[in-house]
C-alpha cells in the first residue's frame, strides 16, 4: 500500500495575442512537470489579445488531470490582475464591473475560474519580450498558431 504523494508541482507559461488587435489570434502554453514538458496551442480567426491570453491560461489548467500546485507565468497584467484582484468583486456584483457594466470576456473569466478551482496557483507576472526564455517560447508558439490560422482562412473577396 502506497501513500498519496500529495499535489504535483507544475510550472506553466502562457501567452496569447492578435495581429492586428482585434483580428486573427493565437494562444499557447507550456506545461512542465519535472523533466516532462507539454506544449499546447490554438487559434481563433477573429478575437482579441485579452481573449487569447485568457484562453491560454484556461486551456493550460484544463490540461491538468488532477489537482496540482501550479506556478503560472503570464505576461498579461489583465489576466494576473483579473484573477488575483478583480474577480472577487465581479462575482460579488453578479459579473458586473465597478461601473455596473457586464464584465468583458465573462465567458472566458468563468472558464478560467472553473479551470483554476481544483488547483493551488501562484499567479506570476513576467514582462513580455524581456528575455524570459519560456515566455519567449510561449510567444513563438502562439504566433505560429495564429499564422497557421491566418493561412487557413480564405482571403476576403473584393477590395
């Protein structure tokens, strides 16, 4: 009979973006557990930077198969502040912001909260494009996903 080793520690780096914003977007995440790494990515034909940043974080946490202790690195202050500071008030105000308007990207914030619920997460902001190797790699993966989506989207007729 073995004993439960407790929560698994995972490090995650996420990134997302659009070009132009709004426009075609891509997201990516790198999950590291010990010596094991997994890369995930995806794209949307018409979206925003913020939606891609949120999607990257949610998809990364959804990829975990059991409760984990997570260090999640994001270069999005929107994601970090939303999850660590603003969401409590949004939920208390029935998904309204401080001005009483519906919270932007509410669907993805709810998805992220659901994905985060089973885990103990240390949300870490890293400066984008500042030499953090894993953040740069996540950016490259997100950009590649966006470019694949652009290539698969038929050009608009007319002009």
